[in-house]
C-alpha cells in the first residue's frame, strides 16, 4: 500500500492560499518574493514516489501546471511530464494538454484508496482534495515548504482547519525556506 502524500507551500501562519499570486488575493505571491530559484526543482523529493505512484490534482491546479510543465525539459520537469497524473473534476478537462493525464471518476476517497493500492499518491496544492482526504483520515504524510512569511489575513485559506497531531520526520533549510516532512 502506497502513502498519500500532501505537498504544500505554506507560510509561518499556516496559509497555503495563492503562493504564486495567480489567485488574485491581496496577499498573494508570497512564495515568489524570494525568486523563482527558491522554488525550483524537486524541492519535495517526489520523483522517487512517482514510479509507480501518481500525481493527483484538482482541475484548477492541473490546468495551471499543464500550461507550465510540458514545455520544460530540465530533469525535474521531465519526471513530472512522464509521471501518471490523475485529475479530479466535476467538469470537462482537456486531458491531452499534459501527457499521461487521466480523470478520476467516481468517489474521491474510493479512488484514492484504489490508487494508493498501486503506489504513492502525491497531491500538490489542491486544497479541496486535501481537505476531503484529511476528513477521511487518508493523509499519511505532509511535505511542507515553509516560507518566512506571515500573511496575517484571518480569512486566508490554511492547511489545517482544526488541531492535528503530527510527528516530525525530518526538517532542513533550503534557501530562504524550511522543508519539513511530517507524518500524520
């Protein structure tokens, strides 16, 4: 059985909303304050999890990344492009925009349980999916790239809506931020 791994950029006050500024939040773009190089490459160590694992995305996150990654050819982008990608959406998705993409039909929890039977399931962003998997108790691990920023907006979306007990597995400083692996 594979792990369900959640990957998020996060601020010191737990905000995961609009790290790149494309969401239009007044506080958006906080991850890019430190330059694109601060978030480049396989920061989260997901490449080993992708074979035979799968990347799971919500439609908006998948559409955004499908516009960026297919044209890139560095080693991390190549791994992302060849990985199996599963999209959760109630609407139509142009799956041909990013190779090796498919749609998850049916119930999310059942689908993720089935996918985890085949290997690791890595969720990048996609907070609504993460919330549903958190509620079902399916998240095994969080890989958080924590930026030295406090958004301070009480209405901003945070990763954890309630108290959660986690075990720190590892931590390291990478450029201006800290990368942490936490077991749920």
